[in-house]
């Protein structure tokens, strides 16, 4: 690998969370086949209400309460759902939803190995919550040996975290409430290392407990048979990015592509698609994710990294990922098998012309399409022919600038429009990767050039003020070292890649992972699915 770097990221000292209250929701039965909303509660009406123990939860870190060797700093809030049945039937059952919304967060890790520093612990009606989609459950050790279990949210950016989905509450009494408590504890971990830079930062958020589901997936706005492009556009119109992670890149979006595309961004949006399989449970190998609606078509990318069964072991193939990068697998975030995921040269001739690359012509556009035909020919027929702009850009514009500059020179106003390839299958553009992060990262460079190599030229040490900061807030960052489709136009043998820690570089001498990317026909229809890995979107022609 051409470069590896370590980095120190500034963390924070002040945590303030604002906990919002969703007020009670009542349904008053007025007779068979009808219902009406009610703002009062009587003995003949079911009474469902929500509350929180306090409005604010805060952690104030200073030299007096957070000295070396002291304990952790914590604060807690409890959200409660209460239900009392009506006096006519003496029984009632409802469902509700619980979310934790991070509105802003500029905390960061202060250790190079990214020890958790802010942990969110959640206890529900049935005990500790240990699994939340999009978060990593950890055991964090304080300097005095105390262990805190929960979810690492040290660098979790603006997002809505679903904690309870259609959770059931029942009551068999018209006099006493059935209550269900959800306790949220945020802990700042005292690592007994230098955390002096923690001062002056903050995290703000709130708990949402309510009877209505937030609109956060395509299935909330589409029915079977609806056009998939239209469904995604409707999701953008009917919800907001803080819930969906879907950004409309029109002229009003600061630092956006400005191409009227719709792109998913953030840690883990609901953009999974099952492609190449009709099995009830989608195989890991068949999970893809939606980059967005670009040029009027839905663009997909493989979720976890292409296997040798998909791309073959000829032409551009080097070794399995485990064989090639055994020392660089710790950051992998996917569910693929690294002993089956292949690594491939961008072009085995070391020339950075994509049209002559056999990784392009054979592994992607022959072997992969044959693999799909082996499943069912319908899958290949769903893929549109695409004109790929493969003239690339300079290293400065690709690596040392920012998302908007890379977009402009790669596929935008300043692109090389004369160097193209028309095919079904390609790889992600570098700008696709940049825009997979939340907007607060779009001004960062792909790589921090202000640093130095260690004595044996194997580790680069910089400030970390680059796209490695977006590692936990960019769903396109898999923790694999992987190729993009774009070349470095400065040098005839280099192309851009994404590193395992989320930064960007140029290389040519090693085999990196590849993730097939392609656009679906504009006529593809949505059939079902919430867009999660366990319930991905299903499609049809």
C-alpha cells in the first residue's frame, strides 16, 4: 500500500443533549367503523401518553470534575409510555416508536486506536438494549477499571437512531396505567490519557417517543409496483435528511453536486437492495446499496465487496483480500467473507486507461454479467448501459481538494468529456464516495498532506483532518482498501483508491477490492422492503 497513516483527532469536553417530549396521543371510539381524535381523556377512551423524566441531559467536563484518575461523567433521562384501557372493554393494545436523534456532534476520538469516549447505554422494558442498527456495541474501560457497556457514539454525526420499532404496549385495566420505561445514559469515559483537547465541544440531541413512525425508508412512501426512481424522489420530498440520510443535490444544497441528483449519505441509511436473488432471506453476496438517483436512474454499488465467484480469478485478479491485506482487516465494517472477496489490479498492464483494463472488460463486464446470468437473465436485463467518464483528474483535484471540486473535475463542468467508456458495469466515482458522508465533511480533503512518514516509510502521521474523520459517518466507507473508477491524470500508471480508514490515495502496484457499480433501468419498480440489511428493498422490471 502506498501510504498508511496514523492520526490524532480532537475530542470534546462538553456534552449537552436536549430531550424532546412527544405528547399523548388518544383515539376516541365513536362507534363501529368510525373514530375521531380527542384531546381529553374519559373513562370510555383508551389513554396512551408519553413523557420524559426531564428536558435536558448534560455533561459538563472541566478540570474539577474530570481530573486524571477520576471516574466517568454521566447523565441520564428516562422516557415513558403509559397506557390505560377504556372502562368499556378494560383492554387495549397499541404500538409506538422510540428514536434517539443526534442533531449535532463535534466530538472525536483522542486516541489513535479510537477508544470509545462517549457511550450511549439504553435500557428498555425487557432489559439492556445490545443491538441497534447502525451503531456498534462496545465495552469501554475507564481509567479506574470500571466498564461501561453501550453504543459508541463518539463521532456519530447528525442522525436519527431507531431504538424501538412498533413496540407493543398492552393494558387490561381502566384504573391503573401499564408503563414501559426507556432509560438513556450518556457517559464520557475517562481514559486517563491526555484528553485536554476535550474542552469546548458539544453534542446535542433528543429522544423521540411517539405513536407514529418517522418516514425514513422508501417503503414508507411507496407501494408495490411504484417506480423506484419516483419512490426515492418522494422519500426526499415527504421526509427530511436527518431522518432518511437522503440529500437532494439541487442548487440550494451547500457544497453539493448541483446536478439535481438524490444521494444517500451518513452512517447507515436505509438504502440496501437485494439484487441477483429472489430468496426469502437475501444472501450477503446479493446485498447492494443505493448511491442515489443520478441522471434519472437508480445507481447501485455492491455492499460488502465482490467475491471471486462474482468476478473470477483471471485477468486482473491478484489474491483474496485476506491473503493480500491480512494486516489491514481490522477496520472492515461489512459482512462479507474476506477469504472470498477478491483483490484486483486497476489495470494489470499498469497503464491507467480504463478502456484497456481487463479488470473492466473481463472481470466486471464479462465474468460478473455471466455470474448474473447464472442466477437469472432478468438481472442483467435490469442494468442500463452507462457512459462512464474515465478521463480522471489531477491528484490535487481528487485527493487534496474537497467533494465539490472532485465532482466538477471528475463528472461535472470541468470533466474530460472526451475520454469515456460505455458499459453496464463500472466502479464508484471518487465523488460518489465523498458525497456518501454527511455534509459536514464535504469541505475536507480526501487526504491530509500535512504530515510525515516514519523512519521506515510505512506509516504516515498527519493531523487526521481529512476523510478518515468521516469513517463512521460515510456508509460508502467499508473498511476495505478499494478502487474507484477514476485515474490520476498527472501520472500514467496511477488511479484513485479509498483506504481502509476512509482516507483517499493513489496507487497502482497492489490488488485492491472492487465493488461493482451500475445504474438500473429507469423503469425498475419497487416491490417491498424497508432498505435495511435484514429487510432490503426488492425490485422488479
